[in-house]
């Protein structure tokens, strides 16, 4: 399913999701700014997505990172619009990973894309000027876009959707994610454009709430770890429960991955 939500004269939110019983399982946002698209949505919504973009002239597509909910409809632009991605993302777009049954149901398996241009460090859309900002943590290759005059920041998945993040993928680096969140928090931003929450008009409080929770869990987990407790025991003592779908992710997400990363991963300088 698709919902088109104009945000202002420049930005249109394109919300896509797999539909179940008339409801979105989970929306992901792509953003359309004039002839430029930021990310390319949920693959299971491709017919609706294609229908919408056929009414617009899209010449540029900037990809934040290669997760399937951001690139599901990207292949329809292959050779038709200029697709930008950094080197690491580019490789994953050329040869997408097989995502497994649950994620195929929730988002859809991305198809390979071949014509990709290297992400520049800055770009313009008309009179809007964007800086490309690395946002490691959630994904090592993720980037965001900052428009300093408008004070817009497109942060994609840099800030976790739940205020109490407690599951992670093994490749996520939680201390790095916190460092990235602090970097965004301290920038001069009026509106944060998130990939699952949409535009956020109180970015500082929104980010701080998430940092505070992770810091609190980190402190508690470290005391237990120094006391000789295992990851499993720490999870029990802290009473950390996963969401209902956690088992269906077949170990792509886990509370143990979150705790291990929190305790042992380091922030890259
Ligand atoms: Zn992601």
C-alpha cells in the first residue's frame, strides 16, 4: 500500500508498506524533493509506487543504505534515473542479500541494480544544498543529508524507532549508533526526517530519549557483566523482552546482539 503525504512545498512523503487486513504492517518513508527521490521504499508496494512515480519526473535517486525497506522499488529506476550510493552500499545494491521468508513477507526481496553513481559529498536540488553526512551504527554504510539553510536533516534509520531499543542485528554497532545520535542531536536542525516516523519537529528531545534509555541499559548491563553474569542472565535480570515477531526474524535480530554490542563494540574514531 502507499500513502502520499505532502509535507511542504518542497517535500512529499511517500509512505509504502505491505498491506495486511487493510492495515500497513509497517510504513517506510521515501522522500520526494522536486525531481529527486531519497530512498525507494517497500518492494511489496511496487505497483502502487510505480503508479505514483509515473506521474512525476524523477531524475535522481539518493540511497541512504542498502536495507531492503529502503531499496525495494529501486530497480525500476535502473538506467532511467541517476542512482547515487556510497561504495559499500553500491556493492549490496548490485548483489542484494537473500533476506529470508519473514522479511520477504514484511518488505520484499530487492532486485539487483547495475547503473550506480558514487555518492558525492554535497549535492543540490535547485536552490537547496545538501551535505552528505556519514551515519554509522545501524549500518556501517549509512549516510544522511543535511540542508543547513532550511535546517532539515534526513536521518533515515540513524535514530531507532522505539524509544526503548533492545533488539539489534549482529552487524549493528550500538555504541557507534549512540555516537551518531549525539552528532545529530548537536547539529542545528529544525526538522528530522526519519524513515519510519516521518518528519519529527522536536529532534533534540526525540533523540535524547533514545540515548538516555540505551545509556541506562548500558550502565546496568555493565555492572552485571563485571559481576560475571552471562548475556542471557543479564537479559533475564534486566527483564528485556523482544517484540512479538522476534522469533520470526530467525536470528536476524536478537536481544543478545543488542547487549553484546552495547558491552563490547567500540566507537570507530
Ligand atoms: Zn536500515
